[in-house]
C-alpha cells in the first residue's frame, strides 16, 4: 500500500508541478520514448540475469505491495515458541523434540504459531539446527560458524532481486539519453521544417531524458531499496534464532536464552524486557501444571 501511495506522491508532484508552471501534460506523453526506454530496460534485465535470477525477481514483486509482517507481535511469537522448545528440551532432553521437528504441522508447539509455520525458510532454518543439537556432535563454535555461513548465503539469495532492480534503475537514465539522442537525430533530419515544428520535435526528444530519470529514481530504484529492507527484516529473524539457540547450547536457561535473542532485534520492533518476561510468563502458565510446555493438556 505504501508503494502505491509513494508513486501517487511522485507523479502528483512531478506532473502537477509541471502543469502549474504552465506546461502541457499532453506533450509529455510520448509512447515511442517509453517503448525505447522500457524495452531497452527489460532487454538489459534479461541479458544480465540467468533464469533463476529472473524468476526470483518476478516472484518478489507481489511482496513489494504488501506491508511488512515482521512486527513486534511476530517477534514475540518467535521468542515464545523458542522458549517452549528449549524448555521442553531442557526438561525432557532435546531428543523429546524429535517428533515436533519431524512433523511441525502436527506439533503442539509449532502449530500454535501459524504465522511462523507459514515461513518455510525460517522453519527450515530452525528445524535443521534443532536436529544438529539433538545429534550432539557439534559444539557451539562449529554451530555458530555454520549458522553464519547459512545466513550469509540467504542474504546473497535475497540480494539477487534487489540487485537486478538496481541494475535496471541505474541503466534507465542512460536509456533515456539514448531515446533523447534518437529524437534529436530525427529532429535534425527534419531541419527544413518550420521552426515551430522543429522545436516541437526537439522538445519531444528531451522527454526521453526526463522519463528515463523519473522511471529510475522515482519508480525502480526505490523498489530495490524496499526489497533490501524486507530482506534485512527476514535475516533479523534468523539471527534471533541463532543467538537464542547458541545461548541455550552454552548452558543458559530458556528464559535467559530468549532474552539474548531479544537483544538482536531492531529497536523499532524489539519488545522491552518487561514485555517479553510477561509474555513468557503467560506462555508458561498456559501449560498444564506438571507437564512439559508444548505437551498436550
């Protein structure tokens, strides 16, 4: 929604300012200029990316129109789920989590948090490292190195669509100049026409430069920046899981481990210590007395 609002502001101010200054909006409508700039941009995008990158970029477009779902409530859900998993593992041994890990959809713990369960990348990350913890063959240092490598790989994968859009945005002003030069060539070829007609042809040619710059800095490059922001929010979830699990491996109690994870979150969405403590207490009290958290009542 904010993307649409932003575009409305961009076009309203640019074209509105042009109209208020006495310009004629009809003179800016140049389909051939748009064809040259847009077609060249799409062609360069296809040349500069392989099939996987093109598919990933196209797949990211619907995400741009959605607001961020990485909110404080989602982070609190993540830490509550981590608390339940670590508490069950601490009380019954991490081997007791094997059924939850093998079938998260039917796990009492995972199924209580459908928003997290719907994020396949996050769930795979969490479940895979819980399996490694159960195996007991890796120390905290080895686990941290492996997590860092996977998070870095995930970051590179998320960067592909943003980089592709960034490349298109960087090229659009140049394609606008190409369209303008072609328009000027066309105008000079008609130098024998009256001055009024010649001036109109040159004006139409200059529109190409305007459109290329507007499309780059007003439309495409902001989308690349937005994709990077969404990627950073997702990676922060993985870092929260990483810190929480490593804290547990190093011997900290579940409630302290989730506090370590809380500290990795951005301050704009990070719950306070009191909020997290109250939420964890609520989750703990919801468990049946005498049963491990996450067990069926």
